[in-house]
């Protein structure tokens, strides 16, 4: 038998399994039928067939309704339907009482508290039980007015009272257990939902972490590209000029040629040092970056250039992050390279002011300047400077006039979120 066929058989079999209230109705009904049969066997009275048929029919109807409601609505049907079922249950038993004459079939009243407790809760169940006892007492007084003088009637009444109390207590205990079970199931469902949401959040977090790692890798690659270009491009430019000078003067002035070659060699060593330093920033044990000695070393390595460099730094650079200081350093390095290549300047001034809230850099030369604004350099070096400044909340302004030189003006606002 296939899995699907097994599920169908189990579903069909579950139709014939009554609920707790239906099971109580079935047990009480069987007891009532047994009492009627025993009465006809051990007494002179003949079997009351209409009475027996009414009891069996009522039990079948009640159990069938119980299964129908359970299959359609579950354990908790709508209150209107539950109330209609409870009223129908009561009147069906009253009809049997009318046929029987308030004898053995009175035990069928004990089937009413269970659906009252299960469908409406403890308060309604207790109210129905008390009302049922009051109704039973009234009928007992009406149909047996002399029951107080009849020991058998008194015993029957007390037996019904005690049984009703036990039924109410049992129904209340089962109802409490069902309520706790439903609450536990709800908590388990909520826990499962939370677990699924947590798993989904974990997957999303892992995805975001991967994206962040990829973005960090791309940013680090771009940073290294900017560092290597700014540093290596600067040195390659001046090395090329020195070698070109050596090629031009090697026949006329061997001494100057040798000096140019030595300068090119020294600049090559410095370029390699800078590249190694850029790569070493990937390690966490790197030395802190200090701007003033770095600029002094840069200027010392450019002492052969045909212009004089004047450096002036005021203020405390420690208030600014390493990224901000490095952005200023690379801007000066790129600026000096461009001056060497294009400006034909004799004097260059570098002024840096580390104020309380922002750092200002002014790099000015007295070269030929630019005839038009569209002559501003647009290569990777300038683009790298702008990208660096954007990352550290900086701004770049270039001003130039023909024969009045060029001025590079940079401001970097202090940002506490950057680590030095």
C-alpha cells in the first residue's frame, strides 16, 4: 500500500474515533442501554422497545454530530454553533426522558457537562453543571414528590449528585489539560517560526557579510591601486626625467650624467620602499603614519628638482586619522609630480594648517599656470586624490591663471569615526 493510500485509510478511520465528549456520550449511552436490558431480564417488566430505540438513536445522533463538528471546526467550533449543539443535546435528552418517564435514562444528563467545559471553558461548564443539578432537582420534586420519605429515591438522588460532581471535576481537569496542551502547541509553533526566522536572518546575515567582505576587498584593492599609482607614478616620472637628462648630457657632461643616474637609482630604491610600505599596510602591526617627517623625507628626495620647496605645518596632526593624513600626503606627492612635469616653476609653497575642526592644505607654485580651466589634469592620479578625499570628508579646489601659477586647495573636516 502506497503512502498516499495509507493516509487516506488513516483519515477515513479517524472519522469513526469520537472526541472525549463523544466518548463519554458513548459510554453513558452503553450503560443506559445495559441498564434497560438488565431491567427487562431480571424483572417482570417486558423490554420497552421504543425506549431502547430512542436511547440508541439519540446516542448515534449525538456522536455523529460530535464527529461532524470535530471534522469541520476542530476542537473549538464557533460559539454560536457550540451553543446550538449544547441546546440540541439537552432537548434530545429531554425527549428521551419523556419517553422513559425519568428512570434509568436520567444518567444521560451526565453527558452534558463535558461538551460545555470543552467548547466554552470552565466558567460555562460549571454554570451548566449547576443549572443541570437545579433542573434535575426540580424534575425530581415534580415527578417524585414523596422522595424524601423513600430511601431508594434519596440514594438515587445522592448518587446522581455525587456522579455529577465527579463528572464536572473530571471534565474541568481534562479541559485544563487541553488548554495547556493548546498553549504548548502554540508556543512550539511560535518557537518554530522564530527558529525559521532566525535561520533566514542568519542566511541573510551571511549573505550580507559576504557582500561586505567583497566590498572591503574591492575597497582595499582600490586603495592599493591609488597608493601604488600615487607613489610609483611620482617616482617613475622623476626617474624618467633623470634618465632622459642623462641620455641628453652623457656626451657633453659625464659628471652630470652620472649624477642623474645616481639620482634615478636612489629614486628607484625609494619607489620600491614606498611600494613595500603600501603593501605592508595590510598587516595590523604596521607603524603609525606621521605626516611631517614623511613630507620632509619626500622633499629631501626631490632636492635635485629645478624648483625650491618651502614647507610650513601648523597645528596638531594627531587629531586627524591616518586615512586623512595619507590623503593629504598623496595629494602633495601628486601635486609635486604635476608641477615637475608641467609648471616650469621656480618656487613651490606647501602650507598645512591643522585647525580644531578641519585641516587645510595649500600647494602653490609660481609656474606658467593654465590658459583654460579645461587644461586641468584629469588622469588617474587626480582621480585617486578625489576618491581619497571623498572617503575622508575632504574637498579639492584647483585654481590657476596664465603666468601666475597654480594653487591646489584642499580641506579635510575632522571626523571622529576614522581611526588613526
